[in-house]
């Protein structure tokens, strides 16, 4: 369903014809995000150049009760930026300026369309460090990272996006500007409103500026890869590393299915085994040397087949890059690749990995599992074909069992991908009635007409 001619005319008046897309072939490109098997053509697509553009678009949407779906690069994996019929897709990728890097206060101010990699590079240029590193960091936008509260490979030691947001400029659904937060390290005045918008998936407001916290660059790092003939041994190694009070910046794993796909894709000499651990420590050189030696010893105690230390930064980057390519490598195997992110307490990792394997066999599905073993965040990845209706039914049954088990083990239905549409049916069971009532109330209060990203996360009524 297209937007009405009156709305299109007004959008062109506000933005200019070059920033408004209405042709079917243009809209097709914005009919999906990174989530497999979900598609919906929008009513139109517009590109904002600044906060004033977003204010004008939202005021028009409010006046005409037209739904608005905010979008960055479209790399989301839960359908968070999937259009709804007749909506305006509000794309912020042209708002990509890094406005200020402030070494004195260890902060960076940016527009939402800058990529995560650009943020990291701008920080590194002045000897500082922005740690969150989602797998899509080369193309994902920082606005999307904030809206989804993204994580990444370094989450175990450094945390997720929320831990680095100090302030936000947000345009509310009626066009009013709200700025919450500042450069102060301590600020406990009133409710922490910025935390309300982080992870809100575009349902409460449109983020237009982001003030980020930076930290000093680690002086040294060491990357190691350990291989195992059983996933349980890899999981026990992770538990033992944490029990030894070592918090690596990266503690990742690949199962055999994923490992084979990655090696076929990256060709960097990864061995054939049941499980591979990528371990990286950073910090003071003496601390890095000590932690690397202790992690190597723990892996050997748990019967690792072999352990490999990166000889230099190039090799370290190649090994880390191989892990980052896991999704892309798996995507080459089947027509449809569905990546999930069930998360459990670290003590339940081995049990959960075994359960995923049992579910795959039970439903006759091919699943490759990889993820952030150090923080319990698993990525069971279904290799399937969305054109096969019967198989997709089995995939959905498997999803339900995996998420039910994650909840039963004290985990969550999403560690970093968000809820969107893909996991919205599981949210009430995970959160419970009281939490759902409060969230619905907040959403109704901020967006009484329900124009922002309707149908995502949960239904208001």
C-alpha cells in the first residue's frame, strides 16, 4: 500500500524530490532488513539530512496518522526495521557526521548514520577506544546499534552499547526534541531517560545525536585459538577461565558445522575439530602475557587438541576476522540462513549447546552454532530454504523449543539482536505480566497515536 499522493507531495515539499523514493524498484530495496524470510514493501522511503528534517517528517506523520519506521543500514536480525503497510521508512544514513571527538572528556558526539567502524576509527585516531563491535560493524550504523542495544565479540570484558552511551538527542513522535545525558561521569538527577531509549527499537522516538564514552586504547593484546574434540571440553575451559578470575576481551566459539563453513570461506588454515575457541586478552603487556599463559594452560588441562598463538597483529586480525565471517560463511551453504541469539548463564552453556543439537536432530534440521561463549550468548544458525513451507514449520517449532529452554535455564530470548517481529511472540512469557503492562504504558504515553514502528517488540493493546 503506497502513501497517499497528498503525503508524498508534502514530503517532497519538506525534503526535495531527490530524498523521497516512491518507485516500486526503489521501495523493493527497503522492503526487508538482515532478517531472513521477512519482507514488506513500504509506502515510501525518505532520507533525513538533519534533526529538522526528522521533526518535519514526524509532525506530518502525526497529523496524518501515518506509521514511521526508522532505518539505518538495515543489518538488523530481528525484523526491527521491517516496514509495515503504507509506512514512511525514515532512513538516517545521510546523517553520518562525527560532530566532535573530545579527548579531554573521553567522549565522541555523532549523528546516527555513522557506521560503528567509523566511530572506532575516529576514536583510535586520537589514541582512544570504542569497544562495542557487532559482527556487522563495517556497515551497521551507530543509531541502529543504540536502538537495538547491540553487543559484539568484546562484550564479555567491555559490555554492550548501553555501557558507552552518555547522552542522546531524540525527536519524540510529535516532533519535540529531547536531550538526555551529558559529559559528566556522575549524573543522578532524575530518571535515566537515555536508558529508556537505548534498546527501544525505534518505538519511542528517533535518535538524532549520540554522545559516546570512550576509553584509553589497550597497550597490548594476544590472540589464541584452541581446538577440542568435544564441545563440553570447550565449555569447561570457558568456565575455568572465568573461575580463575581472568576476563578476556574475547572468548568466542565455533562448532564443527560453522568451522567447516568458515574455513571453506576464509581459507586461513583452521583445523577440523568439534569445537574451536577464539581467546583474546588485552591490557598492560605484563598482564596480557600472564593471562595468555594461564588461558593456554587451562585449555591444555581440559584436553585441547592444539593451541595456536597469533604471531602478529595481522594473524590476530585474520583469526578474529574468521569468527566475524561465521554468519556470511554459513549463509553460502543454504538459500535461507536464520541467525538467532538465545543466551543463557555461562554455567548452562554446555547443556544449552547439547539441547540445540538434540533439537536439530529431532526436527531434521541443519544448525550451525557459534557465538560469544564468554557471556553465554549463543547463535544457533538454521540453514534452510524459506520456499520449503514444511521445513520452515519445523524451523519455527525448533525456535520455540530453543527459546523455551533458554528461559527455563535462566536465560533470555535475545542477547543482542533485539525482539523486533521475529521474537515478539516469546517476549510476554519471558518478561511476565507486570513488565509488559509497564512497557505498554510507557509506549502509549510517549506515542499515543502509535505511529512509531508499530507491531514491533509487542502490541500495545
